[in-house]
C-alpha cells in the first residue's frame, strides 16, 4: 500500500525546503522528493581541485545580530534553523565605464547612518529624497502588514484612508518612485546598481519589490554563509528531519496523480507512489501542467493563459575562477563589484537578448573578502556573472557549445582585467564555466532561468501578492520557488515558501477544501 502524507514537496530548492520546514513544524506529515543527490537547487556548491565554489549566492540581506536582526534572520530563528553568517563590509562598488571613459565609481556602504553620510558626500542635494525613501519603506511595510492581516480581503476604506501611500507604491516602478521622491539622476544611477538582482530594468520592476530588497541591504546589511549556500540548505534539511519530515534524494517525480479533480499523490521513476492531500511544487507550473500531470484537462484555462503570457527571467552565465594568489596580490578589494557600460538598465536589458551584446552588466564577487579562509592559503576565488534576457543559447550547436562558452568567458575576464587592471589569466588554477544550458541541466528550469519569471509590470511582486490565493489552480497544488508569488532571490523564495505553508495547512486541515 502506498504511503500517505499530508504534503509532498517536489524539489528541494529554497522555496520547497522552507515550505517543508514550516509545514513540519506545524505538525504536517511531509515528504520532500529531490532528483539531485543534494538539496538546495541553486543554493549549493561544488568542488574543482582544491577550491569549493559557491554555485549562485553572492549575498543575502536581513540576517544580522541583535537589533540589526532582520526578517529573514528572525524567521530562521523561529523555525530553529542554525546558520553561520558572515557580514559583508560594504553594499557594493559600482563602476560605469565604456570605451575607456569612467562616468561613475562609487562604493556604497551598509547601515542607514552610513548611507546618509555617503549621500551627503556624493549627492548632497539628495539628502531629503533619501530620507523620504526610508519613510516610504515604512509606509509600504505597514501596508503589507495590514494586507496580510486582512487575509486577502482588505477593507477599501482602510486602504484609502490609512495606507494610501502603500497603494501608490504598489502601482509604480522603482524608477518612477525614485523620480517621485525627487532624486537626482546621479542618485538614481547609484540606486539602480542592484537591478541585476531583480532581473528586470529599473523602470519596469515594481517599486515594492525593489524597495524591499534595497532597504534590507542598506539598513540591515548583507551576509554570506561561511560554508557556502549549501550549508543553508543542509541546515534546513537537518531541521526538517528533526521535525519529522522525510527526504528522498536521487528520486525523480514522473507523474502528479489526481483524483476527483484534485491532486492526490505522485509517482516516481521506479514506479513507487506516494499519496498526499497537498503538493508544493518547486518545479515551474508549465513543467507540472504539460509534463507531469496525469489529467491535463484539469488545468484551468486562466492558468494556461497566465503561463503562456509570462516571460522567463534572467538566464545566468557564470565563470568560476580559482586563482593561485591572494586578493591583495591581484588588487581585489571589493566583495561585490558591479561593472556596467551604462547606468541605463533598460539599454543593458534590451541588449542582452543575444550572445553578442555590446552593453553589459558584469557582477563580480570575491568570497575571500568576507570569508578569508574560504580557499586555501595564498589563493582566492571569484565568480563573474552576466545574464541573458532571452533564450540566446537556443541556436548554439553541440559542436560549437564549448568553444562559444569559452569565448564568452574569455571576454568577461578580458573586460574585468581591462577595467580594473587585474592580472587574472596568469593566476588561473581552476576555471569552471556555467552557461544557461548548465543551469537548465542541473536545476531543471526552462531555458536555464535562475530568476523564475520576469517581473513585468502586469506580473510583478505587487500584483502576485495581491492575487495570491485568489487565482485557483488544481485543488491541492501549490507553487513555491523563484516562479512563485514573491519572485526570485534567496530572501523572496525563503519567505514565500514559509508563507505558502500556512495556506497548505488551511487546505489540509480543511479536509482538502
């Protein structure tokens, strides 16, 4: 007889892990099925030679200690997830340079007081707009708290009278918000630096999403796990297991089973079946609907239209470098370095639809700056990342694949050396190149998207949060991960996975209704 669970989680990515942890803590019987031999999805690491490379995470906000403990740190504390996080000194260094002309070079700090001092020195006319920026965050946080307490059914009068700014924020882009606040062009350019973390240009991404991320970094700081993001995934699995959850690794779900119009279980590759009341999918909706679902007629027409209308987010291309010299010998001083050819994120976004794009945003991270002993003594490791906004690798043939990714990696290293004066090539001991094809193979995401769906104006975090729970899919089926309500990123997937578990509890305790 097949085993019966309250909840089966398909995929041990960040969202799935957090859903499993919260659900287990609330007493649900949980099974997590992961086709890889390790948990975490993108939250993992790998070893080449004597280097252990971080697969994807550069930094994460809202940990901290004491009064600086942010939402994510408090969530981990509440769930009993033990982590070892290291603070990162500065938010970022941002350089804009093209054809040898450097138009911007700033190092942005962490901490509200430090931020305001930076603004006084760099953009003295923007002191009041920055103060308004921090006030706007309070308005948004209060509005989100009320919306959550109203359980998706807020009183229009309360929204209109007590949270009018919140409603305005939810309808505009981050770029529009900055202009409404009265920020100068230079200040906006600096505030735009984090846009690659959102996967969409600053005039498209909704203000609420960008504001939450930027505020988290600016006020509560950024952190890196001492033992790579795999340690975060392992810590959540450890806690889930102690709460009674069961994990099956090296096991692939091949069918989602239904009965009387609702999900009722899953079947795995070896034929075993596991029955359940609810399913939380870390896999994209189209994977469930078109590949795994046993009765595709159950997919609501609206869900089909929504999936077809959405666009995939950033497809990452990363170069992992193990260098045989310490950071100071090479000249590396910054943990996070953003290098762009222009401060206009729309130009870069539109340019990155093909392999050969002239305007780019290069994200450079050196973990040793935060965790000096993350690599052997006398060495350091770097991650260089660019992203594509379309399926630029679709037409690369098998014969040209290796040559193409080596050529692009060489261009990225060349750009870094030229702009920063680093001697990279002569120090390379290990190199690994991950294209969107690599991420698609290891994560199982369509086109190698590491950012879920694009945060378009009609489909951003604000609209998804407002609609959360009101757009019914197949009864008992819930989606978690970078494609879910809060979109991509470690913080959003952890928090939205946790939030979804409460909806699942209501469904299970209601007898599947």
